[in-house]
C-alpha cells in the first residue's frame, strides 16, 4: 500500500499503476487462484534503523527521504486491497535489493511449489520488474510479464524497456491472453 496504494510514496508510479496495471493484476490474481496457480506476493520493507537494507545506490538513499516508511509489519507493506491476500497465497517480505528474487526466499519457495514459469506482475518496470525478470531467467525460469499488468514511469520509458529489453528475455502477452490460458 505504501508503493502504489493509498499511502503511495511514489505518486507518479501509483498513478501509472492505477490506470491499467492494478485492475489487470487483480484480474490475473483472481484467475490464478481459481485455476489453482500458486500466488506469491513479494513486498519490500525497510527497518527504521536501516539494518539489513542496501545503502549502495542513489535509489536507496532517495527512499529514505520519502514521507512513507515501509516498516516491516506496517500497513505500508501490505498488498493493496484490489489484489488482496487469501489464505492460499504466500507473502514474502524482503529488506534488501532491487527486486524480489535475488538473495530472497522466492526461488526456493517457487521450486518447492513446482514452478517452472513465473507470471510477474507489478512495479516498477524501471528497476524492480527488470531485475526480477533477469534474476528469474538466470535461475532457469520461463518469465511471463503481461505488458498491461506492469507499470513504470514515465510511461514511454516503461514501454521502451518492455519493447527493447524485456521482450528479449520474457514473454510479453496481454492480461487477456494469460486469462484465456488459465480458463
């Protein structure tokens, strides 16, 4: 909720996500649950004292200046209401890194679930989703990023990253295509 939800620390990103990504992501999560596809939510947090978090890039220093604090266990690190968390879902929280996979529990959790393909949704194409896709491919997964269920800013830059970088390592269908595959 503290990234793209009502407490958005990054209002431009939240606005971009609300336009298309949030409703499409919510539809994909509902369909995944209905089809028996495991849903794993990956959220980022930062302790108030910064222990365990990165300090080696301008992005991390910039996050310190934002009014919203992504404190572990706080409402700011909860999954947005439009998507929600069901008892069957897995929620993983990380204190470090640019994306949800590197150095986290995500890879072993996915392997224990029997996953070979990841359908990644979320923000931001600028950093987090790009890092996620690269880490997933490096770990041997097939990566699927529904183009209309990810967001970044500015929108034309996010589109360029999808077209010129992510298209080389991931499948980029529409939400409708994934929904059809799961129905």
